[in-house]
C-alpha cells in the first residue's frame, strides 16, 4: 500500500525532485559509483591527487550538508560515500606503495 502523504511530502520538499537540490546530488552519485567500480583495478592505477581530492571534498561537503537548511540527506550520503571511497582508494594505494 502506497503512503500517498509521504509521496506528496517528498514531492513538495524544498530539496525534492522538483528542484536542482535533488537532481545535482543524484547525478553526483556517478563519482562514488565510478570509485566503487575502480576497487577491482590494480592499486598502481590509483591517483593520489584525485583520490585525495575526492576524500577531502567528500568529507567537507558532508559536513556542510549538516549545517545547511533544509538538510539535504541525498547530498550528505553522496558526499560521505565519496569521502569514504576516496579514503579507501588512498589506503589501497598506500598499502601497495609502502
């Protein structure tokens, strides 16, 4: 059974599907997805500058999402995932190099 009140509230939310505040983070998920797909690549193909930028930008962005109003949970989880995947890639590269 569909809860139409929930659907209506989601649709009319200030960060809902009618706004750029929904679609920008939704398409940004491709960065985290690409990083996850690259987990199977050899660690010597990982770029320190790129993964550092992903990790730092992800965690700074996640912190920012906790301060803004209204809270945009799609953007928060996206940024947090980007920070985590960047950190994991950096750890793989560091473990391989040292």
